C-alpha cells in the first residue's frame, strides 16, 4: 500500500509541475490542482498508514497500548482540501476573467505589465 | 460587511477599528515588555497537542507595526481608492488581510501558520484583482501561480516534518528536530521551508512575482502589500531558522548567498525602471536582502540588525507606496520622466516625502542607517567579505536611485504633458480627502523619524528580541512548561 501511494505521489507531483510549466492557463490551473492533491496524499502517507485501528481508547484503559491510526494527518488534509478548494475556485474565475480581458490563453502573450507605462 | 453598500459607513468603521487595533497592540506590547512571553491555548488543549498562540517580543512588535500600517492605509485608501472598488467589499477584505497577518505573527503551530498564510494570500488575491483591469488580471495570474506553488511546497514541507517528528507545535518541533539522527533529511525539509518562505519573502531566485504584480493594484493596496506581505515571509524565515532548524552551517551559507544575490539583483533591477512604482517594487526586493543577510550571518548582533531593519522597513515601504499613490494623484502618471516640478508646486509636500525617501537610503540620523551598522559589524566579525560588500553596494545603489527619483520628481522642471480630462487631480479633491491622504503619510513619517532619532530604544528592543531568538530555550519553556506560568 505504502509503495503504491509513494509512486502515485511522485507521479502526481511530476504531472503537476509539468502542467504548470506549460504555457496554457487552463493547464496551469490543472497543474496546481494536481500538485495540491499530491501534497495531501503525502501528508496522509507520512502520517503512517494503519488499517483497522481507530484512535479510540477502550473504557478500561487510560492510554493507548495498541498501535492506532493517527487522526492528526486526516484533520490536516481536511483543512488543506477545504483551503485549496477555495483557492481553486477563485483561480478558475480568475482565468476566465483573464481570458475575457486579455483574449488569449497563452501565458507568453500576457506581457502588458512588462512594458513601461 | 453589515453595510455592504454604504461606503461612508465602512470608511468610518474601518478607521475606528484600526485605531482600536493600534491601542490593543500597544497594550499587548507593553504587557509583554513587562511580563515576558505570553501564550494562549486554544480550547484549553495543553501544548503540544492543541493549537497554541504565542506572543513573544518579536510577535508583539510586528503586531504593533501591522496595526500602525493598517491604520495609515485604512485612512489613505478611504481617500485614494475609487468608490467603484470600495463597493465590492474592499474594506472587509482589507481587514481580513490584517487578521491573517496578525494570526501569522502570533501562532505557535506550524500548520496553523499555513492556514494563516492561506488567509493572507486569498485576501491579497481579491485585493489585487479588485477592479479587474487588464494589467491587474495579468499581474494577478503571476502572483497567484507562484504564491500557490509556494503554499504547496510549504504544505509538502509540513508533511515531511510531521512524518519525521510527529509534531506540529513549533516549540515541540524545536526539541524533536534537534534529536533526529538523520541530518540529511532534516536539511532537505529545511530547504523546502526555505523555498516556500523565500518565495513569500521575495528572495533572489524566487522573487519574480513581485515586480510583475505590485505596481498593478491601487497604490493603497500596494502599500499594505509592500509593507507587510513580504515581511511575513521574512518573519517565518526568522522563526523557523532560529527555532526549528538551528545551527546548520550549510543552511546559513545558502541563506547568505541568497541574500547577496537578492541585494544585487534587486538594486540593479530598480536602476533601469522608469515607472515609479516598479522602482519601489525592486527596492523592496533589494531590501529583503538586508534582512536575510542578518539571518545568514546568524550572530546576535546580526539578528538584532535584521529585526531593526524589519521594523524600519515595514514603516518606510508602506509610506513609500502611499507617496507613489499621492504622486499619481498629483500628476496623473507613474512615469518618473513625465513627473517633475513638485517642489515648485507643493514645497511642503516635497519636504514631507523627503523623509521616507531618505530614511530608505539611511542618511545618518534617519532610520535606515542604524540597522546597517549592526549588519556591517556582524559581517566584519564573521569575516563574510562578500556579504559586507553586497550590503555596501546595495546602500550605494539605493542612494543613487533615490537621488534619481528625487531629481526627476521634485527638482526637474515639469514637462509638458496634456491634462487628462476625466482624471481627478489632487488639486481638485475636497479638503477632507486631501487630509485623509496626507495625514497617514505624515503619521508614518513621524514614526520613521522616531525610529531614526529614538534609535536607542529600537536598538534595545531589537537586541532583546535577538537575545530571545538566539536562546530559544526560553520560548520552548514558555510554550511547553506553561504550568509554572499560570497565575
């Protein structure tokens, strides 16, 4: 399981960075989304994956004796997903707006700001 | 937000709120000066389990400065930003930005820091695109991409760090990271943090979003960005590299090299620009170099210099961008070549803007001079000749640029340019609006003068912060062994 996840994270990071390096605006956003998903999975993986041991202390004990699934990474991922969802919806509106105003999808042609005003 | 369509009401609430925030942060600062580091545990979960807010002297100082710049910009933007922009929720978003900044300065939990960073960038995205002009949207695309990328790298770094230590609390991390055997992995994580915060702070190879976007939004927005956004990155760098990743010569060498290149590239970039706000944008980058230089040297004197520079720079950069907004209002252009004759038309105003301009260079009694002494002294002690050279070179080049701007804007005869018919020139504004624009500049100039002439107090303050930062045991104790401190 860990190995598959590790490979998948690698693929997601690579694909994300590749997409960001393209010149198209839409691919840029897709790249950012993929990269974000890769980061979330990385947190999940590095939080140690444990199956079938919920982090609930039995009534008879005071502390954990068994190994247990760490709830912290899941909370982190949840927060990160919500945040990145907000950012991505903003990004999609932004590129729509950029496409309307600049009338191009090509990042290389977005150079009005580099000229002297 | 309750007065969505009533801008006048929003202006009053915004300014009043900022005054209250200054008052509260002065109180916080005074309290911490007397009683030392304070902590708050959210939901009463004991550290290191719950999210904790820590206010040490550095945090309190930065919160105070945020409140001061926030007040100035709130007043300035109520006069200079056009009503159409204000109607789309300018003030609520602006205060969200300040909220995010305060949170980032005060939090003691690394994931919480990430959340505050996201609040900061999402509100800055809205502020930078508000209005939707072509240049703004283009600038925003670049700003957006690189900042999101930095956030993702930050998240990756947190993931690796959590995998290594199983902790998120910064004080706890400080203890646990020091105990890790595998230093290679620690260095790698540190580098990820360096890239993430370096992008936020606009250090050398990672600064390209800044000159592409900072001159596009209204100048009030640029003012708060220039004063505080990059400084959050610097704050995070200082915090992480004095608390969590300590004592690794390799990392400090990398930071020093970054600082040298930042100083050079920012200075040279500013030299060739003609747009006033682009000149100031590159100067931001150049002066970030000073702060990182102090961190790279990593001695107590150098850190004190960094802190002093941080305090001085927040005030001066906010002020400079407000000055550039004022110039734009007066002359209707941002181009240095097309300006001129300010001294003839507004002699008192020219004297006023001389204060932030020459404070930036650091002509001796003014505020930019004192931190450079500390930095140079530390550089000589550590025998880092390249760094010393870069600091002197950057000072010289800043002096040259400011002299050029001063000559071009204030002394040169006014060139003949046609008067724009649909533009509201400064001379035609009402007295209230004029006051609202000039008062914050006067206010920040006075703060700058105080930093310059009361340098002794600021030096004491920054030495105290530096001592606290170098001896991180005190911070760790305040967070982890709260039990003794509860009264």
